[in-house]
C-alpha cells in the first residue's frame, strides 16, 4: 500500500499526489498527462481531482481529518467496503498530517 511507504518514512510526501474524491495516494508522474488519474472509482473520468499530497496535508489538519473520519463513521447506507477503505485512508492521512506538521498525536479517532 502506498500509505505504508509514506508512513514508514521510506519516501517523503513530495512527489506524491492524492485523489480528493477517493483519497488514494499515488506517485506523481514526471509528466502529468491530461487524462491522468487513479483507476479507483474511475476518478479520472470526472475531471482531474488530484492535488499534491504535501499541499493537501498543509490545507487539512489532523483535527479536520479526524472530524471527517467521525462523519464517515456516521453516514448511513454506505457500503461496508467503501466505509472501510475511507476509514483506513483517513487514518493514514491523520498520521501523515501529524508527521508533516511535526505535531503530537491527537486523541484517537474513535
């Protein structure tokens, strides 16, 4: 999993992008194609929802991400597999946000 590489510190968040729709992270290609996007949920068919991961983490604090996590946990009617993926990715983003900002860990998300 891409998040594992980033959390372990094997690579920095520079050079990585995040899909703002499905929260999947992937390496930013050297030359971004006009139709570049993650294959999950066909996000590339709906424009280019990708942004630099470093900028995304700068714009979204761990507290904000924890709030989103709580919201996802309370959404009714969401498929369990989708909820599981979102929860796992949000938890990884919370850890990355804390690492990037150099902050102390906040209260657990649930």
